[in-house]
């Protein structure tokens, strides 16, 4: 749902900042964690070849056997 009020986003931003202050969240740590999250999310996914798929299927089957024997 879009914000129709003028100045709505700054109000939400201030409310978020206030909540972080009340929780005593260290903003430097928060920014560092955010930067790490962005870096990890932007990293390209590994290529998936036929051998990789076969290996993963074998791992799944081995785990299923392990669960069944437990």
C-alpha cells in the first residue's frame, strides 16, 4: 500500500530511528551488518552443472537412508 500523505516516509524513518534508540541498538554495528548482508545477497549464485546436481541428489538419498535407519 503506497503512502498517500506528504512527509509520510520521514515520519516512518523517524519512528524506526526512535525504536532503535529505545532498544539501544548500536547504529555502527547495524550499518556493518547491513553492508555484509548486501554483499552476500549480491554475490552471484554458483553455477550448477550436471555433476553438481548428481552429487546433491546422492547427498539427499544418503540422508534419507540415514533418517530411515534411525
